[in-house]
């Protein structure tokens, strides 16, 4: 896959390591933003959210996982690669719980880092697609009236118009009118599509 348009944040207090990591990723076509500490990175709220973070574990102000935890509170669960000089099983488990793609121990081969970033970018692309779909569905649901939303939920549960009419004490014809409006507002052509959209919301 092409990762030339990717923005990666490299967070490492070691300037030499930080520059080296950015250089390696830069040769692979990745744009990197460098930060000397987790605190510095957390202050950059105006920058676009990166597709991946490459974070050193041992840093003076916040360690890598402390930084990730705070970052995710503000930015969402962005995939990251944790770099460490002394990896342990416990550290790896904790990192994975926070969304790490992998934990890479120093020294490491450049290809290993590039492959990890590629994996992270793919995961982030899937995450953003899901979030965009959910936002689109919720916008359409918000356009429904309370009654239309109620009927849409019953349709998604598999209820027929006659059953819905009986449950809501309205006529089947009224249910059909609402269903027609729901179909138009939700931009679906079948019950199956409506069910799928309701599951995304």
C-alpha cells in the first residue's frame, strides 16, 4: 500500500533516535511530526490528528503509555507503535490494551518499523471509515421525527406493518406512510439496508 500521504507523530526525548526514526519513515514517503516529549505533543491540539504514533516508552515527563492514555482521551484511539529498550510481557499486554499495533525493542530493523506503521495506517483508515459511516447514519436518524424513529426501530426488529400498527394503535396505512418517509430520509432501498444502518448507529 502507499503511505505517502500519511502523517505520523514521533514522540521521543532522545533527539538522535527521534531524528533517525523520522528519517527512516521519511524515506518510505511518510510525513513525520517530531515531539521531544509527551507533554509537547499534547499541547498541539490544533494539528490534524495523525494516522499513527511512534512513541518511545521511557521519557522523563510522561512515559509512552501515560502519554498515549492522555492523548486518546482527547483524540480517540489512534493506533500506535511503542518503542522500548527493555520490553516485557507485562508492558506488551498493557500497550496492546491501549491499541498498540506492536511493541518494538531497540535496536530494530528499519523494515520492521515501516511494516508496523503500514499496519497502523490500515487500521486507522478502517477506524475513520467506521466513524464517518456512524456520523452519516446518525445525521440521517436525527432527521426522523420521534414517530418515524420509533417505527424505523420496529422495522429493524423485523416487525411487519400490521404488527407495528397494532403495537402503536395506528392504521397500517399510516405506518406505510411513515415507512415511505423513513426510506427517503435514510436513503435506503430495502429493509436489509435499514437494518444495517440501524446497527451502525
